[in-house]
């Protein structure tokens, strides 16, 4: 499902760290994949999740990974459970290039991809030098676990240089607003410290600090 332009702009304007803090205040710690880093391509990605699950290959044939890639809609972020850091995504560079040509916004893999390419990619690191057992597609557009995070089809995936955050669409607007406010508060605290302010009452901000923040920012 396409993301509303206003919501996309709001999510693009905040860091994944601010979004993660907003989600964790709601008890949603399982929305932050762990150990993934941006490897290639642009600096940010925002898009609806298309999920894929890969498992070690056996003799029987499974669904076509190529067909699954061809079905990815424009603007989506593909999230793949590939089993962990020791697993290399099969034909990863080729698949990433095809996703880029189809207009995908990014690729998130709990596995490894070769470096290079223009599609924004977050993964576990360099593909292993020794070939791991082959992986085959076991399912698409179903809930998966990716690097410790729960990802449902249609969740909003936001990625930047700090990592990835998975935002449930039902709370995306309020979480985006809270993240914007969190960044404004963080910037105000930074400016206070730069001006010689003590951390006492600022980390975390007490009621007096919050009152000063609101007074100073609302009058601008």
C-alpha cells in the first residue's frame, strides 16, 4: 500500500533513533532490527514492507525468488529473513539491481550482500568468502523475524545511516509526530549544554526543563 506523501515526508525528516525511542515508549522494542548496517546506495529509505523468508535449500523446488522480486511494487522496501550473518543472499547483487530498476525504495536483509550497487541496502555485513548452503524462498508477504524485529507486510520501514526501524502503520502518524518533537527537544538540550548549561535536570529533562523548552520554542 502506498504511503501518504505527508506521512512519508514526516518520517523522512526524523532519525531512526528518534523513531525507535518513540516506539520503545510504547513498549514496541521488537520494531528495531539489531546488527544491521547500511551497506550501499542512498542514505535513507522509507517504504511499505514486502517480506520474504528464505531457508536452506533441500532437493525439492520452492517458490521462485525471481517471480517474487518481479512482483515487488514501486516504492516498497523489501525485508528478507535470510537466516543471519552467516548466510549470503543468493544472487544478491543481481536481485538488488533488479529491485532498483523496479523502483523499490530499499532492501533489508538479515544476511549478507556483496558491496556495491545504488539501491539502499541494510545487511549484516560483507558476504562470506566461503559459500554457505544455498537458500531458497519459502514464503512471501507473511510476518517474519528480521534481525530480532517483527515485520508484517505493509509495515512502514524507515532506514538511515544509524539503522532500520519498523513502524506499524496504525500508529505511524502519531509516532512520526512524537519523533519530530523528540528531535526538537534533543536539539534544545544540546544548545543548552553548548551554552554552558549543566546536565542536571536536562538528562532526562525534568518538569522545569520541559517548561523552559516549551516556553522558548513556542514563542519563536
